[in-house]
C-alpha cells in the first residue's frame, strides 16, 4: 500500500509539473505562416542554387525546427460526400512515392511518379487543413465533408477571438484558395471567387488583405480600357469594386494600389489605416503572368531561358514590400497579430512548366522570408513570434534534366546566377513531402507531432526524413496562441 501511494504521489507531482510547464510557457504574441504554393523540395532547392545559397538561407541557420510535411487531402472528391473517414488510398505512402519501376506503356513514366500524380491535394483542401486542422475534400474552403461551414474554427477567427489582428498577403488574387482559406472564409467551393471575396471583405476578423486581382490593369500592369465583367470576379464584382475605389465599402477598407504607397507603408513612412486592402495595379499575379518574351541577339523574339531575363514589371511591389507593409499595419495591436504570407505564383509557374519563372517566384518568396526574419529580430525577437515556412503541396513533379529517363534524378547546380538543370515531369500537383521550417515561440511543438519517417527523402535531400501531417500547422499555431498543450 505504501509503495502504491508513493507511486501515485510521484505520478501526481509529474503531472502537476507538466501542467505548470505548459501554462508557464510564453504564448506567441505574433504568429506568421508563410506558404510557398506548389513548391516541393526541388523548387526551394532550385532557387537556392540560382542564388548561390544552398545551405545558406535564413532557414538553414541554427535554431530552426526542420521537418517535412505530408499534404494529402481527406479524399479526391471535389464536393462533400458526408463521410469523414480518411481515404487510405491518398494518404502518403513512402514506398509507393519512391517506386522507380518503369511503366512500359508510358515512356518517361515511373510507378512512383504515377502514384504521386494520382493522389494529391489541391490548394483549397490543403489551406483548410492548415488553417482549421481538419482534413476535407478538394475545393473546400473551410467547409467540412458533411456540407457544413467550419464557423469560428479557423486560425484567423481564433486569432481575433484572442484580441489579435489578422491578415493575409499573396502574390496571386487574394480571393484564391490559400489566402481565402487562411483568411477564414467559408465556402463549399474555391471556385465561388466573388462570394469568397465579399465574405473576406465583410469578415470582422480580418484587418489586412493584400494580393493581386486588380480589374483595372492587365497582367503586365497596363491600364485596361474597359474591364470585362469577369475581370471584377477576384474583388467581389463590379459593385464591390466601385465601393472600394470610392472609399464607401461598409467595412471601412482603405484601398492601396500604387507601388509607392506600399513601399512608404513598408518603411514606416505612412501611418497605416485601421482596415487595409492592398491590391497592386496588376491583374492575376504580381509578376509570373507578365509577357514571357525576350529579344535575341538579332532582335528576334524568343522565350526566356534564364530567370529575370524578361524585366520585371516596374509598377508592381515585391512580395517582401507587401509583407513588410502588412506587418506595419498589424503590429500596432499590443496583443499581437496573425499573418499568412503566400508566394502563390510558384504554383502557377510550375503548372505552366516555366522553370525560369519557378525560380523567379521562389526567389521572391525567399526575399520575403528574409524581410520577415529581419523584422522579427528587430522587434522582440524569437521569444515573441512563431514563424512557420512550408508549402501546401508540390507541383510539377520537378526533378533533374533527364528525370524522364532516370527517376528522381537530382537537380544539377550550375552555379550562382545560372539556371539549374531541372525538368518538370507533370503539369499538375504531386503528393510529395514538402519542407517545413519553424522557429520562435513554441516551434519545438512540431517535434511532438511527427507521424513517420521517409528514409528515401532523407537520403535524397539530406534531411531528417521525419514528417508531420499538414494539420499540425494549425495545431501548433493554435496551441502557441492559446498557451495550451498539443492535443
């Protein structure tokens, strides 16, 4: 009896100390998650090769949690089915993912490639999983598989319930899947863009929205003579746009369009408005959709070969400038903020199999990461802020230059400023592991959520191979905000 009581006492003390350790841990004042849409490991690596920074990026430094993330959806349907059971056929399987068996009937195809291409998530289901912690069907924007909106369950709504400010920034239209998912919108389909835009504009929990989709300009930043009705879809329709342009939107949004205004705000030279809507003067993406032609030595037009060979559109701010402007607007809240920043056009470049644009867009994303890291280190440090870097999925099945003949061939590093040897093997998404880096308040919590180890990924990319599920992003963000234990 004595020993039983003693064991019970020791166990109770251990539980008490565990609870005290959790409750005394400092909650994250700020939570920033940065998504490189469609960027698997090789998109991140290709950009680092071009920059001459392999192993030298901000996220390669000591102090970062470095894991991988599995991205698969609940199922491959595109509407609610009423069944919350995980489709095991789409769950990530390392053995199938790395199967190098050749499919003889399809030249350049391998069993692993086929598996990865047949079981991926889309950006909507991935954003929902990371923003709400719930797996769901493809095309869902915080909508469950039983046809119900996840009201109050998203990280943006939770941040606002904790008296924090909240915002989203992207290099693609702000009503697209990733910003709308992380921005707390609720819709049965990501394709209902005008509905989603109007919900975001009317949402009480959003203080900053930034992204492309300006109906008055084309993809090269040139004014449109007469926008078509469909050009207003990204911003909620023509009527909504007219309200925004005339400072008459009932939610009180202040519209920012000029590059100079973004940069003034980013540098702290302008006071931020209470509700900031930043829509640069460009249509669908900040840069990726600009004209893709370059003059050859003889003056002939030809597709670009190297990144940045086609000059960037000068009238459009960078993702880094937009991110800094968003932070300036959000940081005035003494309770802190939540912010999602998306390099959305990495996905668009990979879909289009544009290797030089893939690198341009990932470099733009990395420069935004550098800007955010600099802000953190100058404003309270890592004890105040949790920063998470990841992707929603891979796109393009990107490998080495002869990867249609040699499966999983590594990229070829041709040196700084030179296009790496690389090849897209698909125009769609792939169910591959993607990187996950985290640093700051409560970042170590990710290590408690590791669900498996991929030995081949570890060998190929020189990583640990340990991976979490994408729902872990939500779980860690929520736990960090609320100073609670991981459940």
